[in-house]
C-alpha cells in the first residue's frame, strides 16, 4: 500500500471493519493508486465460490469494477485533479476498505454456518456500503474533472442505480437461515433432527467432509473464546450471553454432525496429522526454556492465570482454588502443609506464557481454565440447552457405535470421544454418563484402536466420574498393560497419564501401589520413553508417593538411578522440577537417601543448585540436601563442608531469593555446616536432631 495510507490491523475479528480515513494531506497520486489497488483486490474475488451472499457480492463487485475504470481514467490524465474532489476520494477509499473486509469475510471457508446465521447483518452491510458509495458519487463534481464523456455517463448511471438499489438477503440464504434456527430449536426441545434435513443444510453450505466440519467447529470455538474474553466482570452483558448461547449451539450442532453424518474418516491421514502435530509440539517445547514451568502441576495445561502459593509452587488460579475448595490445605506438588491458602499473582510468568502462546499460535482462554484435573471436577455449563442436547445425542451415538459398530466405526468413535472430551467438561460428563468408558477399556489392547481408545480414556479420566468408572470397570489392568507393552511410545505415555490422574484420588493410590506391574512399567518408560513420556511417568510416580506406604515399592523398582540418568541428560530442562520433586519425596527416609547417594545424586543435586534459575528448583535441591544430611549424617555433612566454597554462597543466595520453606531449610543447613566446620566433633545424634527440625 502506498505511503500516507495507514494499514488497518492485520489481525481482526471477522465482520469487524477497522477502516481508516486517509490523512488530510494525502496527495492525489497516492490516493488514486491506493483506490485502484483496493478496487482490483475486490475484483479478484469470485462470488460464485462464496458459501453465501452470492447475489450481493456479485452486484457489489460489478459496481467496484466500474469504479476501477473511473479511477484508472483519472490516473491516466495528466491534468491536475481539483482539490474539492480529494475529500470525496478519501470517503470512497474509506468505504472500499470496508467492502474489501466484507468480501474477505464472505469468502471464509471455515465459517460457512456462522456466515449463514449472520446473513441478514451481512446483507445490511452490503446495502449500507453501496449507499455510502452512492452518496460520494452524488457529491462528485464531474463537470470539473477532465475525463472522457463515456466514463462520466457510466458514473452518472451508477450513481442513479445506487440510489435505488436494495441489496437484501438472498432468498435461498434466508430459507437456510430459518432452517438452521429450526434445527437449533429442535435440539433445544430435546428432539433429534431429521438426518436428511441436516444433510440438506450441509450440502447447501458445501460442508462435504469430516475435515470441513471440524474446521467449522474450530472457528466457532475461537469465537466463543473471544466472547468469553470480552465478558465484563462480574456479570456478562445479556447481548454477550445471547451470542455465546448461539455460538455454542452452532458448535455443538456441528459436533453432532461430525459424529453422526460423517461415517467414514481417513484415519491414516488423521493419525499422521496428529503425529506430525505432536512432533512439532515436542520440537517447540524442547527448544523453549523450561516449558514445563508454563503448565499447571494440577491440570498439566498451560496456565492462563498463574498464581504462587506459600511453598513457592505456581498453579493455575482455577485449579488451585478448586483444590482449596475441596478442603485441602497442602501444596499439591510437594505435599507440604501450607502456612496460608493465600495466593499471589505471578504476573511475570503470565506475560511469558502469553508471549509463548502468541509465538506458537496457542489459545489460552478463561474457558480453558475451567477444566481441572487432580481434583473433583464440576460440570461446566455447555452454553445453551441446544448445545447440551446436541452433545447428549452425539454421546449416545458414540456409545452405541463403541458397542455395536464395526472395527472402523469403533475406532472413529474413540477418536471423536477424545476430541469432544478435550474441548469441554460438560462433554466429558455426558460421554461418561452415556457409558463410553467400559467399551473403551475393551479397545485399548487392540493394535488398531489402542491409541485412539487410550487417548479418549485419558481425557475422560480428567473427570472425577471418569476415574471412578475406570476403577470400577477394572480398567487399571488394561491401562497398566499399555504402560508396559503399548504398541507405541505415545500410547504408553498416554496410559501413564491416566495413572497420574488416578493417583489424584487418595483411595486409588493404595490399589495402584499394590499392582506390582505399575511402578516397573513407569520406570521403564522413564528409561526409554520420549521426553514427554518421561515427564508423564515421573508425574505418575510422584502421585503414587503421596501415599507413604508406596515408597518402599517405588524405591525397589530402581526409580532413583533412572531419574538421576534423566537429570544428567540434555532432556533435563523439560523434566527437572518433576524429577527433583520425586527425589525430595524419596529422600525423606533413610533408604531413599541411601539410594540417592548410591546413584551419585549428591554431586548432581549440588550441580543443579549451582545452575538453578527457578525458586522451585532451588527449594527442591536444598530439601534433598537436608534429607541426605538428616538421614545419613556426618558423611554427607563433611562432604558439603569440604565443598563449602561452592555450597555456602548458594545457600546464602537462597536466603535472599528463595521460597519461605527454602529459606528456612537453607538457614538451618548453613548453621549446621558452620558448626560442624568449627567443631569437627558434632555428634551424629545432635546433627539429626537439628536437621529433623526442618521437616
């Protein structure tokens, strides 16, 4: 675009028209060049390929093409253009910008249903914009402009036409809009619409494939997220609630269509795309600085509103608040009793996460923060009665296909369940209620359906009811089999994730710990899994360690050498906090401390403490050192004293920049090391007594 013409924002919401007026000092040459460019861009659109508004876009394009001839004629004449004409050209430029935006939106191929619902508004905009063009042309003093008479006559004729033209909603668009509203009304009343009637609507919009339908769903989800982000506090405006209700109904209607109408799915293509997507995410994550710090330890999702508790651990606000509301007064990550349940906003981390999401095109909205794991999950409002019933019908259909369908239908159903449960807690509750968990458990051991079935179970296990049904259906054995012998490392990782969610329930930790194959399978995954697989397995083991009776079995599995090996590898930046948290838990008793020492963990922990950048890492390292000193005695203390030139500055640093618990432990450890260094005769019992006061 030529200079002096400001560019509108490149990222805008569809059906918004951020046009800007050219500046008053703009030159004739510049504005004419820009008008020609705008007109040419509009003329390149092909209205016949538009999902809706074909008649209005065709008529508007015809008029813009006539204006293009006028602008080119003005540009071709060397004679100067009178100054009174420049403001008129500026007004035309402003209107043409809006028309260009409108054409861009009407050509969207992933928003066809939404454009249909908005068709009356869009038709009105076409009418207003064309009348705005007419007003500008009517004010144009053609007698002052040096152009050929034929062009003047055409412009005069166009002006007359624009005064009387009425760009209204196309009859077919109007009929299909009413049809869509009728379908939504049927859902709202709890009636399943006629399948042929639904097909007729999708055919009109040319939504022909599963992928077409899925792209439409994604667009509507973005619109819902945008509306939620715009909600004023404390109560949303009625107009915003109405828009969210409509968008939710449309999205869930298309989810129903995706499940019921599109029977076949190219699973090779879908699975390949999903694998490539995971690969890209893994590469992005491994290239970032400590991306695990961006995820809530409770939900494992990116934190939309990170807050820090008194132990120095950071959680998503919604997740930790739900944890407190359930009666817990301990830190979910460390298991320590909290001094206070007051939380503090971590604005620095929030800014970093927002930038990470922007750079990687990840959406983190307030709606996502409503989905919790590790604690009891309540059903989230689906958005509207129509949305609720559409999901219920889709869930029932999926449950039937899991039981009575062909192998291909079962596989597709499992894939659909994973998608639905991933997007909304209400969806998850519906799917569980319709009985999808038991048949999914039956599918996890078959190679053809394992990855989709285990992924679906993972999403369902985030819900408290899902965890309950998995255990009641004796699904643990099948899940553990996948952890140990899954057909892919990804399937094994997902199964380990289910174990992690199951360990969030206190009663299940004992049952899982009694299964001798669980821990060995998780340790094997730590040794041979992908980066994400190692992290998930470590998290699951930490969940088991929340029950002290499981410590002995976990230690016997050889988990400490496996974790130390990970901490010595290049992958440690992604899992360092999780690995250290497990070592902290294990080192609390004598056997665990011995295992850490025998695995060369002492020098490793000191090394990590030297390079630690987060307060959490420093706290973990100091906690491990304190436990080693308390459980093993002067053997460890003497090593630390001999290495005092390294360790003492690190401990003093924690006193000024550490969590409250880390400061407390560092202060006591400094005292013990100094006294041991001075006397060299401090008794082991005295040393134990002092160090045990930290716990």
